[in-house]
């Protein structure tokens, strides 16, 4: 009677139970008398288990990345924040067209928010006409609306600054008004600017009583009339940087202006004694905030 072999012949079923944990390489498989087909199946099963583990790791990493991106969500894009709807605004007597984003304009300026989101015809037509406004000033305003800053006013004549201030006043933009006045005064001082009688007249015609530009003009008028320029110069510099003869800003020319315009005269007299320094001299309103 033959002695049974110590090595148990593995059946195909037993082999499948061994593969995940007991088989580590092809040598293990060769020690067992199995067919080539079963050997191939065992290797494929190991590869399948590896792929499942790899896919699970990738899915976990992707989920973590998505979660992190969700928590650190960037600011809204331009379109999401400002929309795509456009409105047309025709400015000045020539009706210069400004086509702007509705949401940007309405979020920045309450005047236009009420106009285009209220019950006015402009809201239905998405268009408005502003015939009394200055196109250049409106262009500077749109730059401010879009970029939250003012395109440089330096080197511009006083009229551009005045027109922008008047437009900002109409739209109740106090911060913009204050900014314009600061630039205006600062440039006048740096350039040692003086105003002619005609320029004073223009400022008073474009502004309301007690407004900062008018008060500034009245103080400049008083300063010029009481402190005539010295130094032997035959001319001064006007608001455009051009030379002007002293005769255009002398006491005689300014006195004639006061005599012809009651409102300017009243503003002038109202300042008597209120703009002097401790020595009794007239203070330069371009340097000291007197308006």
C-alpha cells in the first residue's frame, strides 16, 4: 500500500482562496501543479485588486481637492458680478453715446439705480438722455465708475474740474466732489494760478450759492484783490498755464466785476475779516482750506 503524498494536490477552488493572501509571485504558483489557465487567472485577480485600490485612492484625492476648492472659492467673475445687460446714455447737446454695464453703473450711483430700476421710462427702454451734462465730465465719471478712480485731472484747465464737480453734485457723489476740489486747489497753488474776471464770472454762473467752488472763487477773488502779485512780473499764469497780463487780474478789473454782479459782491463782502491770519493778512485759500 502506497504512502499518500505529504503535499496535498490543490484544487482550483482552493487555489482561488489562496491567491489574494498566499501567493506573492510566480514561483509560489509554480510549486503547485496547476494549469496555465488558472495561473493566468490568479495574476489577473491580483492586478484587478491593485486597480481597485488605485481607483479608490484617486477618488479620495479628487474629493479632497474639490472640497478644498469649494472652501476657497474665488471671488465672483466679472459676468456673475456685473451681468451682461447694457444701457445707453446720450450726453450733451450732441447726444454723445455712452454704452455701459447696467449693474456696474447702478451699483455705484444711486441716481442711476433709481432711474433704470424704477418706474421711469428709462427703465423700460434701458436708455436715457442727459442733454445738460458735459460729455467730457461724463467720460471722466464713467472712468471712475468702472475703475474706482479718477483719470488724472492734473494739467487740465479749471473748467474740466468744475464740470466734473457740477456733475458729481447733481448725482450726490460727495466723495468725488471733495476729491475734485482738493485737486483743484492743489494745482492752483503749485502753478501759482490766478483767475481773470471772466473766469470768476464763469464759476459763479455754473454753481449754486454756498457751493464749495463758488466759495473757493469768492475767496480767491478776495485774495487777489487784497494781495496784488509782486516781484516785478508783467504777467501771471492762468488756469490753462498760459500767461495773462496783470491788468486782467488787477484791482480795477476785479472791482468792475463786483460792480456788475450783485451775487459775487455779496459773496465777497461776506468774507470780510473771516479769511485773515493772526497778523490780519489775507490767507491764501489755495493753501488753507477756507471754503
